[in-house]
C-alpha cells in the first residue's frame, strides 16, 4: 500500500487478520516486492497500475482481481483557496473534448462499467462474485 493512502476497503480483512498491509514508499518499490513474490497484491487505481506496470515491467501483466476489495475512484481536483484553478480546468475539459478523448485513448482509460463487464468476462466470474 503506498504511504499516504488509507486501506478503507481492506479494513475488515485487516481486522480479521486475513490481510497484512506492507507499506511502500513508491510504485517501483511496490512492483519490486510483487514481482519478487514478497507480497501477493498491490492496491492501486486500475489505470495507474496498468500504465505504471507496462512502463516498469513491460513483460509482466497485472490483473484486477474483482473478488478482492476495490472500487472506482474517479480522478478529481478540489481546493478551498484556488477556485479559479478548478474553474479553469473545468473550462479546459469542456472546451477540449477531442483532446480529452485522445488522452483517454492514449492511456486506455475506459468507463468503469465497461471495464467491469470486460474483466468479469475475462475472469469467468458472475456478477455476484465481484467484491462489493
């Protein structure tokens, strides 16, 4: 688990002593532990994990295990004192749909509902087997 993140979805498993958290300084340290077999999994946002793993370990694919705790975490920006930055970013996104579409394509970012259905099929799961 990267330092600074809270394992909210894993808390029940931690409390039951069925999951142990190993804290890491950065993604590279997490990937190193994973590929050395020193940890069983990484808790990362799906698209960040895919992008980082391809660039760090191009021959080692990661899989989102839908039976483990996970959720969709949309990217967002908030500020109490920089409201103009938020407005500017919102205007930029609204004014540049083609650029946003190309960024989504470049980084293979798909809507969670589409990704979920794709992964359920790939993993041969039923909807009720997906962690909720």
